[in-house]
């Protein structure tokens, strides 16, 4: 078999072996291999069955070494939308299905882990692409002196949207960006997300009256949309997926990092803490209160959210459960340990095997800052 095809054939064999080993009811491995081989010789690529796709997507989650939330990998729901994205004109249909994805995943607050898989890349066809790194992102507007209104992480994406003709209204700190999508071989296009597809949670502190003055909020669904789903040598470049949030992602990073919303000084101020010295531990104390506010607000809104203590315990349960099945769980310590109170969670006090496995979610290079 020639170069390019061999590059697909080898991982295809590896994947199909895994699939048939774990799904003994799936029929004959030998027959399936012969079929795939013929298809590869013929077309340079092959098509997964619906079952292979669903299994591959779930195992890609299982293999995500940076994800602490993998206990529920089997419950991932898979939308097979491979008929969309073959043509340059499919961008609008993809954007529409991304909005549908958000509605199904949001589920009125009872978040469902979900992936929507669009057309794969194929020889001579790059496949569709979602430029937005998550389906829901808040704009970051840079002004002349370099200050940012909104999320500084997204200034690149915001510039791209503005360059494509997006006209924001008032420029608040929490403007949802339009989706930026391109069909195979097409140019990037803008698609505003319908309001009813984006559930947001107003953030308030259980004791401090923050909500009125501060207007803080965050969206309910973290849907990563710029990673390729790789299964058996086939790459699905547009395959947005989501789980639910763990509180610290928002409270200890998105709202707290100095290069994100940078809210710790403000929180500390409202708590009357001495910000003049590190040794008052004002950052640490502000972090705790900010994270209490996030958990409290999601609970009050009835939106699924994990806390880092529970999720850490679940992750060790996951490792044990996988071990019983004879499978080693790969993990990246620096991502698994929560960004606050690390040593107060059990995931801190051990090491992990960091072997990377496939199927996998991989980033084939960011398109925006
Ligand atoms: N950390 C990212 C964010 O804050 C989301 C990454 C995926 N998170 C998840 N819980 N599935 O938006």
C-alpha cells in the first residue's frame, strides 16, 4: 500500500482491533478489515459505521489526559452529522446544528455531555472548520491604550469577527461572539448564535450583594469546537463537544487569571481585605469567595456544575474502574490537579501515566489568538 493510504491503514487497523475487542458483538473483525482495505484502495479513505463513530468519540474522551471528568465517558451522546460540511456552502447548516447542539446539551440546565460530528477530512478535501475555539465565547474589545473590555483571551477571535463585518451593540464585558465557521474549502463566515441557544447564569455571592452592581455572568455549557476528533486515521476537524463545568474553571481561572477577567482585586476590595501585602492572603481568600459565588449561582439556577472536591474523587473512582477492565488511564498531573486547593484534593497526592492514546481530540493549530 502506498504512503498516504498506509498512513490511514495502520491506525485504522489499530482502531478496529480496539473496537472489536471492546465490543465483541460488533461482528467479524476480519470481514470489516477486508472491507476497509478495499474502500481505502478505491477511494483513499474509508467511512466509519455509526457505531464505530460513537465508540471512537467516547474513547477519544476517555483518552483525554487533561480531563478530570472522564468517569462518565460512556454516557457521551453522539450526533452523526457527517453529511454536513462536504461543500463550501455548508457553513450555514453547520452553524445551525451548532445552535441545536447547544440546546440539546443545555437541556434546561441538566447538562448532557454531547458531541456533534460533521464531515471528515479526506484526501484533497480539508473538511469543514469551526474557527471559534468554543461555541460560546465572550468578546474581548481592545481599546487604544491596550485595555480590554470583556474576555482578553478572545481579542483575536473578536478582531476576526469584526473584520468579517460583525457589528456588536453596546460592547459589554459579556457579549456572546458570533460563531465563525467555514465549509470545506470555503471562506470563514459569521453566524450569530440565537439567544435561546445560549443559557447564561448570573453570578452572585451567597452573602455579599454582588449581582446588581457587578453584572457578572457565565455561560452554562463549555463546548470546545476547535479540536479535531481523530479516529482510526480519519480526522473530523469539526466535532464540537461538551461536558459540564467544574466551578474552578470559571472561578479560579476565567474570572480570576490576571490575563482574563482579573477579578481578584475587586473581590478582595469588596471583602475589605488588605491588598497591600501578599501575606494577608487576599488573593487566596478572594479566590475562595469567588468560587463559592460560582457554585452558589449555578446551583441556584439549576445548572449542572461539578465542584473540584467531588470531581477529584470521581476521577480516582474512574481510574479504579478502568483498572478493573484492564485499562490504564493516562493523565496529565498539571491539568488534573485543580487550580486551587490542589493538595486538599486526592488527585494531588499521586502520579499518573502520561501515555497518549488514540482515538483522541487533537489541536491542529489555532486559527486565532
Ligand atoms: N476550561 C474551559 C472553560 O473554562 C472549558 C474546557 C472544557 N471544560 C469542561 N468542563 N468540559 O471554558
